[in-house]
């Protein structure tokens, strides 16, 4: 008996910058799965020292931060599409977006997470991985919706500081490097 053919089509090709982000999100999902494989709830909730986050809390932080950013990016994608703000690479991001990417990357300055991005208290550790993996799918879907837009001119505001607005291409990269930083 042969296996039924797959009903889902492979993802469509995106511009190179967005393809790289898709690979980043896929790698983050794989790394999180590997990290959590075989761990008990107690192991996921274990903190290396007081004041440090557990694996589950790190994943929840990434999920919460990613969802907050994605809400702003999603709204910007809708506005950019409605306004016809299209473009093709190379995109010119100016200085603020790349600076923000570097600040969130591994090795960037360590700062306390803004309250809106902190892990949720009392969250069962077992759901953190599933939420994080679902976020990766949501991010990939947003990449597809953004393809064809000018990733520098379509700007989204920060969930923390509404005055901070950077191109959605920078936001996609901020999420990717922030995930690398914590994983």
C-alpha cells in the first residue's frame, strides 16, 4: 500500500532576504524541538539560578515578544498592501533598523526584557514549545504576505515604544536574531 500524496504544496519562493528569514525561523523551530526533546515538565521549568529564566520561560518570552512584533508587522503589511507600497531589493534601511537588529543579536548588550515581553507567570511549561512552534508558522505566513512590498518603506511601530518605527524587513530580522540569542 503506498502513502497518500501530500495535499500541501511546498512554500512558494520568496525574495532572497525573506527566504533567509524563513530559513532562520525553520532553524529556530528545529533547535527548540531538539532542545526540548525528552525533557520533563520539571526540567523545562528548572531555572539555572534565581532571577534567570527556565527553558520554558525563554520559549514563552520569545513567543510573547514575537506575537507582539508580529501584530505590528501584520498591520503594517496590510497598510502597505492597501497603499501599494511595493518594491524590490536591495532595500535601504537607514541606520535605525540595522542598529536595532545588532542590539537584539547574540552578543548584543544584555538588558531586562520590557514588561510586555516577559514570560507569563503561571504558564504551564509544556505549552511553551507548542506556542513557539506555532509562532514560527505565523512568521512564515507573514513573510509570504510581505513578499513584493518595500520592506524598508513599509514600517511597523515598536510594541514597546510607539515612536520607534522601522521597516518590516528589519523587524523580521530582529525576531530571527532575538530567537538565536535566546536559543
